C-alpha cells in the first residue's frame, strides 16, 4: 500500500510538472509571438436585421503558432493578461484593425475588443486618439467592445475612461450582455452606444419562451434608451426571424459569415453589395 501511494504521488507530481512546463512553454512562446508579430486578425460581418445591409466587422485576433497552427483567442488572451502582454498585443490589434478598416471599399464600422486591463490603463484613451490620427480612420467608424468585468472593479475610473474614449469620437459597445451580474445597472451608469446580446440567449431563442422574452425585454429597453441592440451567434433563419420580430437592430453570426482574414473581405463586401 505504501508503495502504491508513492507511485501515485509520483504520477501526480509528473502530471503537475507536465502542465507547469506546458504553461511555461506557452508563456515563452507568447512573448516570442508578440516580439515576432505572429498574430493576425479575422473579420466577421455584422448586419442590419431590417435590411440585411452590412453594418461593419468585428476584429477577432488569432495566433499563428509556428508548430501548433492557428490558436483561438480563448486559449491565449487570459494568459496575455496575466503576464502583462495584453498591452502590446492590444495595441497591435487596435492599430491593425484601424489601418485595415481605413482601406475598406465602404465606410462601415470596425469593432475592436478591449480587455479589462487595457481599459484600466489611464493612457488607453490617448492611444485610441493617436491611432485614429495615425491611421486616418474616421473616429465614427471605430467601435470598442467592452465587457462588464472591465467595469466592475473601479466604477468611477471606468466611467472616466469611457467618457474620455467617447471624446475621441468612437462608439462603445457592451459585449456579452446578460452574462454578468449587473448588466442592466451598467447601462444606466455608462455611456454605451450599443449592447451585444450574448449568444447564449440567441442559442435558445427558438426553443424556450424565456429566451425570446429576455431578447424582447433587452431590445425594448435599448430602443427606449437610444442604444443599438446587436444579437451575437445567429446561426439560422429561425433565430433571425425571432430577432426581426423582437426588433433587434443588428445581428452577427455564422448565418451571415464566419470570421475571415483581410484578403477574403472583397468577397464578403461583394456578397453584401448594394446594402
Ligand atoms: P466575443 O467578443 O464574444 O467574440 C465572438 C466569438 O463568437 C468569436 O470567437 C466568434 O468567432 C464566435 N462566433 C461568431 N459567430 C458565431 C456563431 O454563429 N456561432 C458560434 N458558436 N460562435 C460564433 P473567437 O474569435 O474565438 O473569440 C473568442 C473571444 O476572444 C471573443 O469573444 C473575445 O472575448 C476574445 N477576443 C477575440 N479577439 C480579441 C482581441 O483582439 N482582444 C481581446 N481582448 N479579446 C479578444
Ligand atoms: Ca466582442
Ligand atoms: Ca461577445
Ligand atoms: Ca463571448
């Protein structure tokens, strides 16, 4: 029994060692990736529910790992935040997205995700202003997507940051609406232009009465507050029909297009031609 116990302990120790090593390797690779610029952006269309016209694109970062191939953001954004790499990575994303959007054939919006740590940096609004200037992108074409978690730690500081950001002329969206603790309260406190309804609500739209009731409540409230409602994760016509009925303003999801690299955008623009 004694022997078994030690054997098992050694096994756990080894397993822990392996995951520790994996994390350390991941950290080292991520630092190199930032230095060497191994990232790229994919763009996913956002459309008007009423007309089907193209409203803009959300920029979504990917990491082209030399051995592991394309790594999705869910696998490295958290680590980048933890080890202090989100500032340089976020700066690159912002610059790339604004520079790309400035070249698009139609003046649609580009939406950029902003992590809590970026927003907490008091120089971030200056970075946004400088980037708009250096890329020549019209400020009204930039939208920053912010999650509730970025707002809750220091409400006053976050409010100040959002007000300074709005002075640059960009717009601000609340991302993943409905997944946090006080989404509704934050709408009153912060100057949001848009609410992105989390895809967990859209997913069950056709299945449960509750989901459509929630969507109806959110779109109705946005309407009376003058905030644009956008539904995320729209995958089928049935969901789109519900959203139309509930007067949701915009939609995003695989039904309209997957995120694609910049060189595939001409085809996407063509698909939405005239819109
Ligand atoms: P998000 O901001 O909620 O972005 C939407 C995610 O949903 C994207 O995943 C997108 O590919 C996926 N998606 C879009 N349409 C559909 C659909 O119809 N069905 C389903 N099942 N999924 C859909 P992605 O690209 O893996 O990004 C994951 C998250 O990583 C994003 O969630 C965002 O929070 C974060 N992220 C992405 N790019 C950046 C970035 O540049 N900076 C920061 N800080 N975070 C980023
Ligand atoms: Ca987003
Ligand atoms: Ca989202
Ligand atoms: Ca999300």
